[in-house]
């Protein structure tokens, strides 16, 4: 799907709309009974949405300022039972408080391509970030983008 074409002022509505659009795109392609799980995540930084950086310059900007405000994560999960048509969704939120990230770490993260793959310019489970995480609100998988507890709860609701 073209995620950039889906916009809302409310970040929760936006991330849920993107996850739902993924579901809508995949459902017609699934022929056997299945449980379809789609998700999306956005990063809020000081109230502004930060998506995947468009280039290395923007990745550096995102990473070099990440310690100035908590990095908030908002994720949406949509679970659909293709046999019954029942579909449910949920939201997950987290926060990461970063220390100032060294230039060496930022350069490595950008050079290896990870910065361009993650919303906000970071892949939180990259081991090089561990020393720069001051604290985290929410579980690691919540902050990574797919909360296993929420997903399991939604799966149970569609069974």
C-alpha cells in the first residue's frame, strides 16, 4: 500500500488506518482460512510524527535530537479471522528516553542501513543503542512495534 497517502491529524487514527489498509489489501489474496495480522507503528517526537527517514541526513537529524524529548511509539494491530470475517484491532503505546547518542553510534547505525528502515530513524533492538536508553515505558516488543500480549488477546477475540 502507499502508506504516505494515508494521513490523519490524530496519530492514533493514522496508524490504525494504515494497519487496516494493509488488511484490506491482503484479504482478497487469502484463499484458505487464516488469522491475518497486520500492524503499523509511528513515532511521535515532541508531538510531531517521525516516519522512516527519507535519507541519511534526516536519519542523522532524528538520531542526534532523540535525547531532547521522549520518543513515543504508537502501534496498531488488526487481527482478522478470514473464515468468519470477524476483525478486531488495538493500539499499543510506549516511550523511550534516550541519552545523547554518540556520533560513532549514529554513523554506524546509518551506515549499516538500519536508520532508514525504522520509524524515527532507529531500530530499538539494535544492540548499539542499549547504552543510550535511559529508560523505557512499555515492553521491548511494544516499542519495537508488535506487542505480543496485545496480539495474542486480539487473536483470542477472533477465534
